[in-house]
């Protein structure tokens, strides 16, 4: 996601779901909080492995007051790192999205 889209998404979440957007001085980071648990993860057939890429499974995204399914896609591999998929974490009565990242 580019910075403009992330900021737009943060504004939408604030209005539609009472969520919070937090920006740090060094880099803008959007925190997406949904008021309810996401639906069950959909089954996706994982394509055959591709050299130099890892599969990032699909996930539910909070968008304009509802969950929307985002299909899986390939991430270019970073040698020496492993891909940590994005996921939802219970945060009190709400759910917080943790962006996928290399670790």
C-alpha cells in the first residue's frame, strides 16, 4: 500500500468504525482497528512455488465499515528473512490489523 492510500484508509476507518490512526515522526504508520472479529479465512489453493518469491495468503481487510476479502499474492523473497503474514489480533473488544512484514 502506498502512503496516500494508507492515509485515506485511516481517515475512512476513523469515520466509519471509530478506529484510530497513529502517525510517528519518522514514518507514517496506520493502525486499523475493526469493531468485530473478521470472518473465517477463505480457502485458497496455493500456487506451485516460484523461485525468488513467497506466497502471501489472502486475508480480510476492514474497508468502509465492512470486511472485504483480499486474495493472496506473491512477495519477492528477501534472502536471510522470512515472511510473517498479516493477521488480526484481538485488542479488547475490537480487532487490530498487524501488517505482513519480513523478519
